[in-house]
C-alpha cells in the first residue's frame, strides 16, 4: 500500500508500523515514539495538540495523515449496571461495545466487524450478514472512547473481543488492534487481560498463537459434529476434531487455560449425554467452561433450558473435574447481552418482546 497519495489515519498503525511509515517519509523513527505517546498516553484529538513535536514535523504529519477518532453516539445503561455504547461509522454502519462491571473487574467487550458472515443459528449479530470489517483504529477506538467517559475512579481492567463479528475473519486489523492495545508505551493492556473469542477458524487460531499471547475463548456450543454444524456453519469447514487439535496446540502460558463457551439451548445441546461427551472431548487441566443459557431474541425460536437442566449439565462437568461457570447474561433489558448486538439505533420507547434469562 502506498501512503503518499492519500492521508492515513494514524490510529490504524501499531508502533512498528508507525515507525516504518515515518521512516518511509524520510523522518527519524524516534518521532514515532513521540507521536505514539500523544495518541495513546495523552489521547489528543488532533495533530496540532502534539506540542513537543516540531512545528515542521507537525505540518508534515498534517499533510500525510489525520486522527480519526471514534466517539460514542448513544449509551444505554441496564438495571444490572451493564452499559452499551453505540458508535456510528462514517460510512453508515453502527457497532456496539458493552461495558460490564463486576466486583473486581471492569470489562469492555468490543466489536471487530460490523455484522458477521458466520451465520450462527443462535446469534442475532449474524442475522443480517457482514456489513464490513472494522479497521484497527475502529477496534481500538471503542476502547479509547469508552475510557474517555468512564466515571472518576473507574478503570478498565479487561478487554474481550467478543462483541459483534468474528475477530479471526478480520485477522490483520484485529492483530494490529491487539498490538496497539498491548503496547506498554501506549494503552498497555497485558496479554493476560485480553481475551479473543472465536467461532473456530482453525488456521487463524494457529496464527494468533504465533503472533500473540492473548487468551483464547472458543464458542463451542456442542460436543458432536452434527449438533455443532447445525448451530454453527463454520463447523462444516473445521469440525470439532480439527478445532480442538488447534486449541490443544495453542501456546498459552501454563497458568492460563482456554475458555470454552457453551450456550445451552433447550432440546438441542442440553442433554446429559451431551455433557458427558463434553467431558471426554476436553481436558480439565487446560480448559475452563462457561455455560451460557441461551438469550432469547426476536431473530430466533430457540429457547433456554429450565434452570434444573442447566444445573444438571454443570454438575456432570464438575464431576468430570472441570472448572465451570454459569454465565448469567447481563444487560438483557438493553439488548446488550451475548448475541444480541445489532448495531442499530433503537427507538427510545421501552423494548418489548425481548426477555432476559437473568
Ligand atoms: N464471533 C466470535 C466472538 C463474538 S460472538 C464468537 O462467536 O466467539 C458473541 C458471543 O455471544 C459468542 O460467545 C456467542 O457464543 C455468544 N452468543 C451469541 N448469540 C447468543 C445468544 N443468543 N445467547 C447467548 N450467547 C450468545
Ligand atoms: Fe458471528 Fe460469533 Fe455471532 Fe457466530 S456467534 S454469528 S461467529 S458473532
């Protein structure tokens, strides 16, 4: 790509890329470190605010680049404290991020695509297909924008790539975003505080393990191929055996485990047999299992199991020595819960027809 004829968004580059860019402009690479600090430590909105950068170089930056920040369009707060933020992209689509306060964590769930092409049967985000990939600047921009409007004393502790879209289907921009977020001279999220969730794109899981040390979460949702292919078309391309082999070779540090997400859907994947099969499929020492009762929404006839079935399913896994958490979906009342993100501007009157499983 040539950067000479059009202006580039400075927020789309990780630090090595920014150094390279500034080097190709014939300027010394240390300038990139200065610019980086202004962008991610000081969070300045404009090049002219980079006051320790020489006026000549600022003029140069102005001629070749700009800072295209994302700003929150609307925010909604759930009765449980979850907050959902809508961002409007310049070309039209909306994307959402969800802020989830927990006792000692403040987690932001960010989007990597407007829409999603994977078409999972249970997920509202995928219903209208993929609008487009987000740029690295738009992925990181969600974090920066939310940081700006946190309440005094609030600090983001964790980031999860679990909002709209399949991050590994937008691999390059997601990787650049991870590198920007992880860079210690900038936003500085340690890898252990970053988690990427995928529906299971096997080659990209391997690449991710080579390129980063980010935590991996896998949307599993079934313990046999027929059920998984019914729920998630990606399973026809990368069936369970291949997916789990990729998970097993994912090079996480010994103290960390892969999270397997399992949405429980009544009559589809919630039987004791399915739970027993799951105990044989994974390894307790390297896995954590999150059970998520299906969140009903207008785009699907699926329903969650009753609570006893959820507990019975959990019990089988616990007896198999797994760490199992039942994840109560948060923010159901504002459609901020898992699988409910659509990036639409909703009317302000109260929503009907959506119920939460809390
Ligand atoms: N595309 C990636 C990351 C984001 S998907 C992935 O599939 O892993 C958003 C998350 O919401 C996934 O963990 C998915 O399993 C979950 N999800 C989607 N629809 C849901 C629903 N109706 N109820 C509960 N969880 C849902
Ligand atoms: Fe896409 Fe994930 Fe939703 Fe599947 S669950 S459609 S991969 S966002």
